[in-house]
């Protein structure tokens, strides 16, 4: 009986992780895309009826990419709940994965299929736009940090107390 209850709790926890990651990454990527799409890409100066659905669609794709980074990290560390104990290695892995995925997507879209191009205001690194290159890493880290802070705030608080003996002594 306890095994079924524990399994249900783990499934519920994983579901919450996924929902929070999808929601927060959608919001952060929607904001990021809203700022850089108009000002840094060629031919993105159309009206809101066309622009908002486009940005929404791209933010949804980015959200699933960030969820993918979450699961790739989980597979590498063999821990679906790695956000509980997120550390510097997870952060570095997220940065590398986000940057690599973004570089592949941007390279393909700009140089191979020529779906989009940058305007003169876009700073580039080896011909790839700096803003899109950083986007998945930055929004992913913010998403993972916020999800962790909300879902595991008790554990984070307990860790801080145990690491600070003076604070523990006073309280």
C-alpha cells in the first residue's frame, strides 16, 4: 500500500515539475521573444494580429525545449527530481545544453534554410545572434530556479539552516 502512495506522490511531484517548467518557461520566453524578435530580426515588423501568435508559438516550442533540457539533465544524473538539489554541475549542464541547442537551431534557420536573418542591431558570435544564443540557457536557468524555489522551498530553507550553525544556535 505504501509503495502505491509513494509512487503516486512521485508521479504528482514530476507532474508539478513539468507544469511549472512549461508555464514559467513559456512566460519568460514569450517576454524574451517579444523584445528581441522585432528589434533584432529582419522582416519581423508586422502587426499584432500576426506577431502575437508567432511569438506565442515560438515560446511554446522554447518551453518544450527547456522541458527537454530538464529531462536530459535528469537522464544524465539518473534523477528525475534533480531540482531538489540543483548544484553547479546542473547549472553548467543547463548552460551548455541550452547554448548548444540554440546554436544548432539558429545555424540551421539562418545559414541552411534561410528562414530568418538578423538586422544590423543583432550582436553576433560566429555569425549566430547573441540574444537567441543565450535565450534557452538564461530562461531555462530562471525557470529551474523559480520552480525549485516554489516546489522545494521547505527543503531549501532546511539546507540553509543546517549550513549556518550560528543561525541554528541562536534560534
